């Protein structure tokens, strides 16, 4: 089993990007341009490596390989995006890899592109790239090609050596468990060994809501691979496990006019097999709350007025500051109730909420995360 933190270090040791590996400071697939560039790189790496895995490391400075990290990205539907836009789409996995020197809410993103030995191309137009376009890696660049190219298998031995050098061992596993338990000892840290092979650590603060209890500030890591499976400072999560599987259900707290409810968002089940393999199955459970359209029109207009005051730099009243905490969530509810233009307002608000306060911006990012999961499904 590959230790993904070691794998990233070995990839970064290849100082220059090449035809099997790319590195990015960050990616943004919430906009067409960022989505298009991401798909271009997936396409180019897949076509340039028909026999071996290829990788994108996210959260690293291009010039000096300094690891700065990015936000935890828990979008399990990224394969849906790739399937929608690429012909002969490769299997792509996005994993969040914690590094000891990074803050709790930062990880390094690792994208693994599996070989398919078929030519991958854009299925349809996106941004400035046309449907039918084919991309290949030319050194560190992803370049369009207008003719078929026979790609020689020049990377398999190199990639195989890198992956072998990143194999896990008992020392790495034990160190990972001790590091997690010490770092999370104030958050009910626990661990369990599945199938005498997999070590899963998790932590969270228990929170009672009526007859139920949830965990908040949840952190879940598969120690064997140094992969963070879940992390959130905002969500409420229920956890269930037996000898063969580990299940979490995420809930989101949504509502209008201080009448909030917990809605199940997504169920994730990690199933451990006897053959040293595991599978992660994710199911979207979310059913958006529906509200009276007249009430939503009033709230939508109030949000728009509040956003205009932010854009003009005007001082907010105390009541408006309270409304600002709910602005992103109520824009989301409006969009989920067929106010199609609310998604543009949600996007427009980003820069102003980010400059207003970190706490308000975190609430905005949470709304975008819910939206992303719903859209990709």
C-alpha cells in the first residue's frame, strides 16, 4: 500500500514537471475557466501516459516546491465532471494528504489519473477549448494536438520506481497513529484496525441535539495511506462502524428566519476487504427544503440589498450583521427553490464576504461545498 505523503515527496523530488506529473498552487473548478484548465491537464496526462499512473500535486509553489497546502476538498463527484466532459475518460481520484507542518484545515491535494490506453479528448466545448480537442504533455506544458500521436512508453519504469519507494511500512503506520492521537487528544480521538491491516483514526466533539447526537470538528484519516478522508469544522456527522466497514453521514443545518433543521447531506461507507483492498461508496442523501415563494422573494431581495451595501463599503447595522451570517445559506436555499439567478449572487458575494471576516467566508465556502455536491450528482 502506497503512503501518499511519501509519494508526494518523491514526486516533488523531480523538481521539474514532466509528462507524468504536474503541480499546481491551487485549482478552482467552480468557474468555467478553472474547470476547463483542470480537464485539459487530466486529458493531457492521460494521453501522455497510456501505461502508467500520472499525478497532479496541488498546494505547492511552482518555483521552489514550498508546500503551502489548500483547503480540504471533499468532492467525491469529481469523476462525474470528468465523465461529462471527456471522451474515453480516465479513472481519476482526488485525495487529501495531511502534512505535519500545515494548519489543521490545510492539506495537499493529490490527483491520481489511472492509465486507460485510449485517446482521451474533450467531449464538448468548455471555455476557450473546443469539443474534440486532444491534449498531450510537452515537457511541463499541456498542449493541444490536431493529429494522432503514437506515445512511447517512456515513463512506466520511472513511475513504478517512485511508487515502490513510497510503500508504507509498520514504522510509518505507528508514527501516523501516535501523531493523530496526540494531535487530536482533546477531540475524543479513537482508532480501529480493520481486517488486521487497515488503521483508521477519527476524532470529533460530541454534540447532543434533542434525542440524537452528532460529532462536530470531525477528522478522519486512513493512516496506512496518510489520506485524510473527511475534515470539517462546521458539519455535524454521525458515525457508525463494525468489523468490516466504517460509515459517516454528513448533516447540514439549514433554514429560514431562525427555524433551522438538520438535513442529511451525504452518506459515505468505507468497506474493508480481506484481500487488503478497500472501497469507498458515497451516496447523496440531500433533499432541499422547499419554502413559500413569496417568503423567498422577500429574503432574496433583502440579501441583494445587503450585498449592495457590502459592495459600497457601507457600515452594517447589528441586525444586518446577523443577516450576513445567513446570506450564503439563504442564497443557496433560494437557488435550490428554482431562483436560478441566486447562484450568480452567491458567486458575486465571495470577494466581499472574504474581505469582511474569515468566519463569514467559511460559512460561504460551506454553502459552495453543498452546492458542488448537489450539482455534480
